[in-house]
């Protein structure tokens, strides 16, 4: 039996080069060589649709390529994303535009101090006609849910998201309600104006696959933003976006992503990165096994986005910072010196050697 098709030999499989004749060479696919690798998985359609998503969102959003890449990776990895940035850097609109490019249900929930769990999950209402209680679903019953200013609601309301983010179900009045797939939560929060907010506990931060930091645009991007807004006039930003990707297609791509190959020595590399966070003297809290699983899933998603059916060390390094920096805590002494979690994670990535 062909060892490529034998699941027992996946770890031993090495991609075989496929020599493409110069007459058939496509310069858009290869930069400087006519040698490319033939994948076990057909990821061409996935890669093409990911590119189209970026193009659709790019019709409105200037820059923020890392944020868009990580949101798409989180979607493919069946994860959730927390976006942090100052007001006005396109956190909410990017999430909304991403959902618009997907032909799926979308809900937006504005978190406020008076928001109750039932406002999110739903509640049972007595039906006078049938003389029995009837469950009315809340806005969480959607494929993509945008939670704006997640740290504005009290802990009781934040905790209502624990079960649904982890198990894709909610339990109310003793009954379990399963949510439809695909399901993704995108939450935003403001790093300033902390008065009147409720800090997310570590247990809830751990539910997010990525924490994405959004920075200010540079001068060229700022000029482009102003120019586009001037050209837009009274038109809505979402009018330029075409919905083309269905929920069934997304589920197919998510299943393909789980089949991306990861060599044994790279699994060991992920484990060593996580172990290094637990033994680092600059960190008060290291990463848990959920973090190592998150890096595994995220690195597979990054590989799939790039059209590869195998993970490279660069995929793991790219996933490490957004996966880890909200899961570890710097010691108070180092924090007073100005050291951040990103600084420590960067040092760990540079010092941990890739196993051969």
C-alpha cells in the first residue's frame, strides 16, 4: 500500500518534490524555483478562499494584516479570538467585515455593566397558549458572535460564556442546547479606560485561542484610511463586501486543517516551549497543557493558510506569541522593570532549540 495513504505512516512521510516543466511554470505560485512539493491534502481551494476573504476585508480595512490572518487561523482551528487595542483602530469593524464575507449567521453583543447572563444565552418564557415554558434563544445562538468591550460586563455575565466557548453548548433549566457549527467568538477590549471594567480572569482568558494586539497605523496607512473614507461618502462599509463562503465549506476546511501533518520532533518542540514557560524565572505563571494544544491547532491553521499540509517550525513560532502572551504572567519585579510577557516569550523562542 502506498505509504502516503497509510495513516500509520503519517509521521514517517516526507513530502516528495514534484518537478514542473518550465513551459508550465506559473510565476505567481513560485518565486524563484520550479520545484514545489506535492501535498497529501488538496488545500488549493482553502488557500484560494482565504485569499479572497483577505481581499474582501481589504476593500475596507487598511493594513492590520496580522490581525486578519490570526482571525482566519482561529476560525480554521475552531478557536476564539480576543482583540485588544485603543478605540478607533478597526477592531469591531474588522470582525464584522470578516463575518460579512462569510455566508453565516452573525450576532453582535455590546457588553455593559447591567448586562445579565440571560441577555446573552436566552431565557424561558411562559407560553399562555400552551401553558408551559418555552425557551427563547439569545444572541449567542449564532455562527459568529462579536462581543464588544467584553470587560465592561460583570463577572457573572462573563462566566456565562465559559461553557459555550469550550463545549459549544449551554445548559439552562437542566436542558442542554447545542449550538450550530461553525461557531466562533470574537471579543474586543480596550487596554485603557479601566475604570468601571471587570478584568477577565485567567481561566476565561485561557478559553481564547489568540489574544491579538492591534496597534496604530503608520503614516501611509493613515493617509489611505482618510482617502477611502472620503471616497466612500454616504455608502456603508459593509456594502463593498461579498458573502461567498458557506458554513458547510468552513466546516470542510476546519476538518482539513486537523489533518495537517506535524512531525514528532515538532510536537516535542511545542512541549519544550511550554515547559520553558513553567521554568522561566521571569514568569510567575507558566502555560498549561491547553496552551500546547492551542499552539498545535494554530500552527496547523497557519500551515493550511499557506497551502501546506505539513507544519514547519516557523508556523509554531508564529503561533507561540498570540497563543501564550495572555496565558502567562510576568513576576511583579520584572513587570516593574518594564518587561512584558511578549519580551519573555520572545526570549524563550530564541533560546529553545528545535529538536532534530
